[in-house]
């Protein structure tokens, strides 16, 4: 692809034209409109939700204990202070619980809001460097990325952290363009990022080095920038210093120790060195593929003025790859940038400008190149569509081994047909009015249908339905509205995730009970015995009477309390 004229020009719609566009209000309106359209993907559900054990229930339970105990400096889990991660997420969930009650949707609300807010933030960052259309398409792509929606609907730190990163980067961009007051917001976002996930905020800081170097004359001598950074450190210190005053040096030791442990050896054994190279393309298809195309186009045509857009995700991916611990949620920080790069590819792949339906009015300088990219993308996606169509037909015909895809059979057929339409639209581009809009709309519709079919699955976001549906009055055999304290048995790593979920879904959880404490009888009158503990130990020999069993977990009561009945 070789544009005529200036080789550093991205398309016939020049950067200067968009930078001088006075219609900021229309971009605001479109940003809000795209964000509003994305809301159903974060709230629709095929069943009542239930929290996952690791880490959703863990943070939700800490938030519930925070509301009950009021200890904002040292959030606890089952009474034990937890300092391996800073408390901002726990504070956010606790505030949501205070406003909307203790439930799954309230626990997930901070993540949902952060995911939605990130959509206009990446759009406004893109608008500073790219044609408006590319920025708008990038915003439209982000909520169509599976991992972004999946992680945004969970209780976790990474989507809120990404939102804070985008806020800080947008402030840095605006500050570097002469609006020095925005530098204060850079520091605030940095401080909140430290409060969200401590040293993990430093990784995007390192990935910003090329852009910071390019813009050094704007921020290096700016008092607003440095005072803003000091303000950010002060925000973090407002929690850290009082917490250390109460709990001692173990607060800082836990924070630093966790980062050190994760950086010293892999935490997830199944995440090999090539983990991200298959995980990103698979979970972000087709947008991760288009992002590679968009990044290549920027590098080829305008590498200097778009340095932030392509260098930041590239360096961040490299840093994540070098980090020994690899998890899917670490890559969440990449998705807004991948969506923006995919928007660049879509912008240049369009046969015609979005607002023009005539070939004669399209920019002739780049028209010769644009259809070629659209043609390659059309036929490539059509090949994928053929596979999806065949898979959907096979599922409908009950082919053995495809039972898991049964709820998606018609969706697979429809998505496959939409992908197959792309080369047809390309072939009829000189006849169809608004062929470009139809081509992009078809591609977006295929991803939208994919996301809707996923979020409406009964098991999507519904990790522990058996725990969420427990009837405590029936299990305890009492109509008393006051629930007893129930300790949580745990044998070790094999049952820790379910134990965390069970703690959240127990109305009045007590404390951890390991095997040693269980043998010694160091627990309360009521106890959840884990499946691992039940295999290793005899409940009757331990003086425990089983009351109910849920997912292999046994709710038990001391035999000396059984005769006396229910006692809170």
C-alpha cells in the first residue's frame, strides 16, 4: 500500500483537517453514543450471576467485612489483614455495596463503569493523533473484544487500572499540547494507579518512555507535571503511611513481596513463554489481527506523529512477555490500544469514506490502495466465515464432540454468513450505495452477534450458582433470621478458590480452619468442611454432624451442639 503524494500521510482525510475540526461537540456526542450502545454487553445476562472464587469473591468478601468493621486502612479477609494488593478496589466495591446492597451486580459495578469509561478515553487519545473516523472506529471495536467485556464484568483490578492508565495518558497528551493544568491529572491517575495495583502501574510508565522522550520539552521543565507526580505519591502515601503506623512494616513488605514473588517465578504453571502469542489473537479475533495491520500502516506512513499509538502497546506487550508470571487479565491493558489500531486498519480499508456514497467524491489519491486492503481482509474473513458456517451446521447435525457449542449453533451460522458477505460487498462496491458503511457495519455486526451470544450464555459470569442459591434456613433447619457464625475449612491450594466463594455466600463467615485446626477442634460450632478435608478426615471421629452438602462441601455442626439445636 503506497499512498500518492506525501508518504507520511495516512489517508485522504488529513490530520490537519481533523485537528482543526471545531466540531468537538459532535465527537463528544458520538463518544457517548458509542459508550451507551456498549452498555447492554456489560449488563445483559442469561442467568442470575454468581461470583468466581479467585479473585471476585475474595475482594467482594473483603468489601463486605470493611462495611461491617469500618477498617478502611487494613481490609481483611475472614478477619486476617490483607496487604498484598492496595485497597482501592476493595474501597470501590465497599462503596458500591453501601449504595446498592451486597450483591453480585454491586460488586461488579466498579469494573463495569471502568470498562465503559475507557471507551471514550481511548477515543479521545486516538483523536489527538489519528483521523476522527479511525478514533471512532477504535471506540466501536473495544466493547466488541471478548476479553475486555469478560474482564470488565468481573470484580478485578486490571480493567479499573487500565481506565486510570488511559486517563493519565490522555492528561499527558493534553498537557504536552500546551494545556499544563492537565499535568495535575497525570499525577492523580498515577497515585490512584498505585492504590489500585501498586507497582503494576510502573509497567505502562516504562512503555511511555518513547513518547515521554519525544515530548520532553513540554513536561520536563513543567512544574505542574512534577507537582502533579508528587500529588500522586501523596495520594498513595495517605493510605500507606497511616496503614504502616497501625500495622507496621508488614504492609510495605507484603506489597513489595508480592511483586517480587510474581517477578521471580511463574505464578501460573500453564502460562508458557508463548502464552500471549496465541492467547491475544484467539481471544481478540478479528480485532487483534486488524490491529497488526493498523500498527504496520502507522509504522509505514506516519511513525513519528503517531508514536504513542503504536509504541505504547508494543513495549507494554514486550514488558508483559518478559515478566515471568503470565495471566490473561494482564493483557487487558493492551486491548484499548489494539482496538484503536484496528480502527486505523478499518479506516484505511474502507472502499469509500463513511459519509460519501459516490466513487467520484472519494479521495482519488488513496483509493487505489484502500480497496486492496479491503479485498484482502474480505477474503481472509470469508475463509474464517466458511469454517464457522461449517461448524455451525455440524453442531446443528449433532456431530459428536461439539455438544458444548450447541447453544451457539445458529449464531455460528449467522456469523459465518456475515463474514461471507464481506467479499460480496467488496465485489459490488461500484453498484452499492454506501458500500463502505455496509462493509464496516457487517464486520461490526458479526462481532456484536458473537458477543451477544456469549453474554447470554447461562454460565457466562455465573461461576458458582450452587453457592449463590443455597437455602440457609433449610440447611440449618431453623427459621431464625439470625445466622450463626460458620467457619470455612481449607486444606490448601486445591480448594482455596471455592473456599473464597463459599465465604462470600455464607451470611456470617467466621475464620479459616486448616487441617491442623480441624483435628484439634479449633473452630466454632458450625463449619464448612472442604472436599479435600472430607476425604482425609472422618467427620464423626472429629465430633461433627453433617447438615448439608453443596458441591462436595459439607456444612457440619458440632455433635455437642446438635442436641441443643440451633444456636447463633
